[in-house]
C-alpha cells in the first residue's frame, strides 16, 4: 500500500483531532471533538508533543503521538509513544509499523536514547505488534497511576 507520513503542525489540527477522537473512542471514551481539538492544539502550540500522520492517497488514516521524557539509566532524552492509531479500514497494511519506524527515526533525529510505551493487557493487536517492531516487554515493573 502506498502511503506517506507527515509531521503534523497547526495546519493539520482538524485532521489530527479527528484521528485522536477516533483513537479515544477505540479506548472506550466518549467522543468529544472540541475537547480533543483544544487538547491537540495546546500540545502542538506548546511543543509538548510531536504527531506524525500517515496518509493513504490524500486521506489521513492514522497517527502516532510522542511526548518527551528522560531516562534515569540512559541519562538522556527518550520519547513516550503515547498514542498510536490506524483507522480500522486500513489496518493490516503495515501502517502501524511505518508509524513506529518513523518514531524510531525521530529518536535518531532528536538524539533520544529510545522509545517507551505501555498498552492495555487486553490490547491483543498492540501486544503482538510491539515485540515484532523490536520492543522488549518489561515484566519487572508495575505501572501505577494517581488521578485527581
């Protein structure tokens, strides 16, 4: 399948918002286009995340969103692969792998030591995809959250 990947900017806000809203729905969240748009706008405006969009023909069909973190062992910058989504109608064509490969390239471009991610234990697609893309499962750590 022919595709292209583009780094999102403010001119891509509506396209990125639509995909982000679909992604959240995939994770059982209520749709809220306007809140998603405000969230993405602020991340892009503040340079707090970097989004890559994958296009098939002229249609954006997926994205990956990366946030900057720092690793205590590597003593360097790393990227959190926070969000990865491909429209269900375009899955199975290597687009998720292409977005991950673009994320790895972004690590090289920015001098980062690598990528980290977490996904739900029930995400069978992701839990199969990530090891195929060279990610190692870290079974030594538990991830905890505190929400206010």
